[in-house]
C-alpha cells in the first residue's frame, strides 16, 4: 500500500510517498523524479539508524546502478551544528559530488534538518531527498525548513530548501523505541489542534490502535498530518504569515529544550508541554473553556506525553530563552494561540506577567 500526495510551492511541486515496503521501489521513484544512476548519491544518516537501514537502502540503490556514498554522524540533537556541516561538506567533496548530485537524508528530524542544510549550502544548493525514519519526521521532513542550532538558540542557522521528494517507509516505525514513537505523536496532535477538529477527535478515539502501531491506522494518521502540513506550506512557503501557526506549542517547547541543553526532553515531549502552556494562555485570551483545556490535555496524555515540566529551571530562565525565539519582534513575546480546537492564530505583545502565570501552571512538583 502506498499513498501519494503533493506539496505545491511557488517554485516547485514535489511528492510525498507513504507506504509499507516501499524501499524496494526507491530506484523507480528516483527515476520517476529525474534522479538517474548518472547522478551520485550521498546518504547522510546517524549512528542509531545506520545499523538498521543504511546498508539495506544502499544495497537496493547500488543494485540498480547508483553510486552511493555513506556518511554517519553521531545520533542526537548535538550533531546539528556548523562544525558537523563542515565535516559533511568535506565528505561530499571527497566523494566527488557535483551540482547534479543528490543528498539522501535517512533519519529523523535531526538528520533531515542537518542533511537538508548541507544540501542547501553545498555548491549553493543541490537536490536532496527526505527518507524519514521516525514518526516525528512526518512533520519536519515536509516543508523545506532546514538548518542547525546555535549554542544560544535552536534552528537559528538555516534556509528554506525544499526536498525533491519525501519517501516515508512505514516499516521503520516497527523498530522505533516507544519513547520516540510517543514523541512523534506530539506533532500529529498539533496538526489536529491547529487545523482540523475532526482529526483531533479521531486521534482521541484512535489512541489505543495508534500506540499499538496498527499499520492502517498509523498510515492514515501520517497521511493526514502530512496533508495538513502540505496545505499550510503550499499557502505560505517562507513563513510570512499562515505558516507560523505550525509553531503552536513551540515557543515554550523550544525554550524548554534550550534551557535543558537538549538532553532532558525529546522534541515531541517539549512541544507537548508547550502546547499545554499555549492552551492555558488561550484560555486567558479567548475564554477557552476549562472543558476544552482538560480535553486537550487528556488528548496529549493519551499518547503518553507530558503536560508539565520538571526540569529545575527558573521561570526567568525560560523567559530569557523565549526572547530568543525567532517569532519575537521588537522584544514582544509571540505565541500561537487557539481560538477553538482546529483554529489558531499568531498573537503578539503578550504581557510577561501572563506568561509567568501560565508557566507556573505547567511547572511540575519538584521542578
């Protein structure tokens, strides 16, 4: 089974393929999208993924006549840095990559961001293909945001560089550790909360089957999440307006990741906590009912995700990190808030006192 949908931007249209046992179809998908064996491929992956899938994918491509290089970086957020970018560009040079060569990003969100930024930078931009291996990457692999972290802020160094295609092999999710699976559902939930109430309600009802990785249900969830992301990106590729709603939960979430040095919470866990904070702030601004707040937190918890943080940092630490958020303009705190389930908007100039009180509400005992 393979589903196909398309992302349309001002300058490009590219496919997203989602299915079971589709790695063997990679050579035909590459040729269909203009990548013939004459074009060198460099696969970038990490130390967790490489033992499971790198050689399998490489063998499939080599058997079809492709020349495939392989570069393995240490797993984890710490690899998203400029030093690693320099090392990877050096490997591309030594492999003889030219302007027609293609980078394959085999991994989760970190690899997609990192390899995509290498592709955007190498010879001022070459093609790359997303081969996501985590549920979380159903979000990050779509839309063309690529980049690395600065020690002071997440994703401050980057570019918009759309992939040539996205190939989501469902089989890889069977070996995903439970914590990583749960983490991925944070972005799936986000898509329902910002865009489609019926999808959010479906997620509430389907939590048991999705947590048990039932293939058809999981494929449906990924397809709808990608479809929503594609709809938003197609309308606003460069985040000049609408696309900012995809940052729902990310203001607090990114700040929490930053102050904990990316070592305590997965991205999805941090975003789940951030969504809980955004919902509580929405309650103050729009009269978002207690029932809706409770329902939303119940939905988040249904996927084994936290709604409170326990990291021992001060509220001022989080506020300072939020000031470095890319949405901040003229020093004003900016949040994506929910008017109702499935409808959100960007709100600027939120008073610091309001944010302090919400952070106190999502602060767990002992933090």
